[in-house]
C-alpha cells in the first residue's frame, strides 16, 4: 500500500508537513508513523520515505536505515516520487 501524490500540495493536505526547524529525530518519528500506519496516520510509504530522507539529511542514522529498508518494499516510481517530494519540501523551507 503506497499513496501517490501528483503534487506536494496534495501531500500537504494528507500529511501535516514538518516545520523547517524540525529535528532529524522529529522527522524520523513522523516517518515511522506513516511507514507503519500507526498513531492515526495512514499507511503511506511515499510520505514515509520522504520524511526519512529529510531526517537522514538532518543526521538521523535510524532514518537512513529505515529509508533503505522501505525502498526495498517500494517500486521505483514511488521512490522517485518520495525523493521529488523531499526536494520540493526543501525548496519551500
């Protein structure tokens, strides 16, 4: 199960995007919610991968490992979509 968003705006309505000052740990925790569908979050691998990307960029080693594991469960287009969403988020931050 993977959600797909055509634009970052669609992603934003489904997922409260983190603030620019979010720590790697905060981003990682949010990614875990979406990768497991817990805490009221939908199961959404694309958003989870995006969050793990952002967390890894902020120094989370756990996010790097989880991102790698999650990538193995996703198709190539979904991984590219998550990477694009992370880049778009960074441009807006």
